[in-house]
DNA sequence: TCATGGTATATTGTATACCAACACCGGGAG
DNA sequence: CTCCCGGTGTTGGTATACAATATACCATGA
C-alpha cells in the first residue's frame, strides 16, 4: 500500500510563552550559580532582566512570582528581589525530609519494582570496581546523584520523585562535591551495595532503614563539616 | 489627661500588597470549595475576578502564577485558568508521601521532644473517653486532624511541617469526613493511643512504623471506598 | 444536509505608563 | 564632628492599552 501524501506530521514544537521561558531561564540561572560564593546578597533587577531578555517587565514579574512561591527568591517590597540563601539549619531539614522520601521510595520498590529494574542499579556502579572509586571521584559523584534519583524514580510514585527533585533543586547550589568527599566515597559505595541487596531481597523494612540512615549520615556530615553556610 | 491627638493607632495590618491579598483570597476560595461537587471544570475568569476584587488584572495574574506553581490551578494559554482536579491516583500518592513525612516526624519526636510535650497529645482525646467517639464523630474528626498536625509540629522540623501542610491543602477539598468514617473512628483512636505510647516510650522505630501504617491504612481505605474521584 | 472556511468575540499574553514608597545622599544646624 | 532633615532617584506596585489566539457561530457551496 502506498503511503498517502500526507503533508507532514508536525507536532508543532512547544510554543512556550515568554513567562514560561523567563521562568525557566531565571530558575536555571539561580540554581546553577554559586549563591554562597560572595558574601553579599544577590539581587534581581526587574528592569535589567527586562532589557537582558528583551521582554517587558510583566512576564518577568510573573516568573518572579512563581520563583517566590517556589522559595528560590525573596521579594522585599520597594527594596528588591533577592535570591534566598538557605541557612545550614534549613539544609539539614531538607536532607531530613529527603531521607523520609527516599526511605519511602525504597519501601515501594521492594513491593512493586521488578527484579530487572532493581538489577539496573548494580550496573550504575560497574565502572567502580575495586578501588577505582578514588580515581574516578568526580565521575562517582555524578553516579551517586543518579543513583538516588533512580531510587526515587523506581518507586513509581511521581509525587515522591517530584518533591525530592524540588528539594534537590535548592541544594544544587551547594557544591555536592564537597559533601560526598573522598573519605566518604568508600563508605558510600558500601552503603549503596547494601541497599541494592536489601531491595533485591525485598526486605522492605531493612531497605528503608538503610536508605534513611545513609541520607541521615549525610546530614550528620554536613552538620559537622560544612561551614560556608551562615 | 486628655487623649493626645494621635492620628490613629493603626497597626497597619494591611501591609500586604494586593498581589498577596489576592493570592490569599483565591487560595482560600479554591481550597474551601468542593471541587468535585460538579462534573464540569471550574474556571477562573481574570476580568471577572478583577471586577470582584476591585483591582486590575495584574495582581490577579501574579497571584494565579503562584497558584499554578503551587499546583492548585492549571493555565491553558488563551483558554483560561482552571482549578485542578486531583485524580484518585494523585490523592493516593499524596497520602503515601504524607505517611513518609509523618513517620519521620514521629522519629524526630522520640529523639527531641520533651515528655511534657508528648503528654499534651493525650489531652486532645480526653473528651472521647469510652464510647464517646461515635457520639461526637464530627468533633472527633477535627481532633483527628489536629492530632496529626500536632505530630508534625512537635517534630521541630519546620520544613516537614510545611510540606505536610501543603499536601493537606490539596486534600482539604476532599471531604475528610467521609474518609474517617464511623467505622474507622474506633480503630483510629486505638491507633492514636498506641502511637502516643510509642512516643512516650521513645521507641523510635516502632513509633514511626505505627504512624506510617496508620496513614497507609487511610490510603488503602481511600483506594477502596472513595469513588467520587474520576 | 453536511462540510468547510471565514469571521466575530472572548480570553489570555505582553508592553508600557504612571504611582507610591523607600533608600540614599548631601547639606545645614547644633 | 554628628545628627537630623528633606530632596531625589530607584524600585516594586498597579492600571490599562494593545496584540495574539482559541472558540463558536454562521454563511456558503457542494
């Protein structure tokens, strides 16, 4: 059968509104910058942004309103819009909540995920056999993050994933590298393997406990070693 | 002594901007209405709201942008803004996350709260001695909600509290009354007492497990009995 | 009668002008 | 030298005009 002369299947690439694009651009800019590098507050000038983006202030303001709701910026009436700096206490709370979310994700995985899915977790660490971890410390850092995101995703609970992602967004500006440092990497990979084993064994309570404790250990580490906050 | 000619005491309560007040008003309106009463979508008309509130569209739009970010409304470009209706699956996910959060709260309570604080939980149920529960079913429903909020608050973790509150906001429109029905009230109060005991005993793991299971039981109940969603 | 295309209208998206409030700075008085 | 006060500029807040587009309705022709 001949193919009909249909013009073309054009899904019409997303016509994002200016508000949407401005929101995305600002969010990206904020999360990718190191907020804690300079001591002084970082201010967003509506009119300046308006010129930079080449749009009017209206979409800028709506984007800022959303960023405010998201907790990324603080609007000081008649003074300016400022990027919020999380306090150490707030970071610790975020990690605590993260521990709760990821722990629940682990539970769900033991109940619903397939063996094949769980098996994919092992492959993530295939390149870190033996003592390769120290050598590929940067690469491991990325893998580390992807591992935790994989756990969340595998839970099949979109909300869980979304909320954890949101928390992670706020922590991106803090250099995660310094958090999972060399001396922690070895311990980390052991934890991960134990977690995978618990998942494979469908040991719900144990898997949750391991995941929770692993994340709470991070909190303790931050509590003790991170000092460039506040 | 004559009263000085002070202009007025005015605590200047309305230091809130129009955007802020519009946001609050819309949020209150949305959460207090029963979204699922009618089958058709509920639309918010900017111009209508503009007239109702007596302000221009700008603050309305900024408030709507925030509500969108919060997940309460959906903006369909050039078509209108609509109050989002949560699906049953989304509700179940919210309850699941809630279980994780409140479980973690219970953990924290066993580690940091004072005996006196924990004791206050008992007083909440003082008026429901014996079989009073069935008689005061409505009142118990409120107490039930306050109990869970008290747990979150007592955890001393503001973020935990805030995120749970946010989840609760989305569920308010669903009649919680029907969720904690007569036949569940008895079981509920038993669970609560067990939870309090575990907290008092500082039994971290057990308290968490009881709290988590109590909430997951709710999820199972919703799964089975709630059918006015979707 | 039905399909098709144009058009009117309604609704949000965007730009811009103006306003009110606050910060900042400089000068004068003590 | 310090402190107060007022002018002035900057900034977010608000209103409104205009543009773009989705939708419904209607006319027209097969």
